[in-house]
């Protein structure tokens, strides 16, 4: 029988590969691949929503290397989205490089998981905005997914997720 932790780790690994696929797509797909990029992001988000609860359900309670690198998989997806948007011509290369450099410097300096979560917002928000404008059904699909996740996690989202993120960011600024 396959353990739930194995399924969770597989989903995390798939998300990492989806991030690499987005980077590949940025070189080979161009702007016509926007629907594919949006669907790839959606697949990554779906895997992200599923892997955590599955990992927590595993009765063994073990940590694995891939499970411990879930955030790196998330950041690979965000970087893939950013690379796609840049190389497909939707955002300025100068803006893209400046954002990656500033984000890398901030992560190196602060070393905060909360900052890493926050740095994903601009690539994802820009992808949603771009898809909404250039391929509306795909932009609506991304927004719809976010709405569905917020509704599905509603009691936890405003009471735990948002305050945890904000507390982490406040703590980051107090330390430095």
C-alpha cells in the first residue's frame, strides 16, 4: 500500500518539475503559450493544496528530504512563472532581474520563510493579471481556484494563515 507521505512527496516533486517546465516554456513557448503557462501554474497550486494535508495524515509522522524542501518547490514555480512572463515579453527584463536580485538579497539577509512566501505574490499576481487581460478564461480560472481554496479553508484562512503570515513579517522587521 502506498503511504500518504509518498503521495505528498510525489506531489511536491511534481510541483518542482512544473516550475522547471515553466522555465522551459519561457524559452520555447513565447506569448502564445500563456494558456499553457496558466494551466501549469494551476496544476502546481493544486499539488500545493493537496501535499500538505496528505503529509500530515501519514501515521508515521516522518520527515523526508523532499517534504522538507516544499518551499523550494514553491519558489521554483514562482521563478518559473516570473521567467515565463519575462521571456514571453509580458514584463520588462530589467524589472524581472531587479526583483529576483532584490528578493535573493532579502532572503539571504533575513532568511525568513515568511518573506519567501511573500516573494511569490508578485509573480503569481502578475500571471493572474496577464492571463485575465490576454486569455480571460484562464485568468478567471486562476482567480476561481484562489476563491475556491479560500472558501474551502475559510475558518483556518482568516484565523490562522493570514495572522501567521503577518506575525512572521512583523517579526522579520522587528529583528532587523
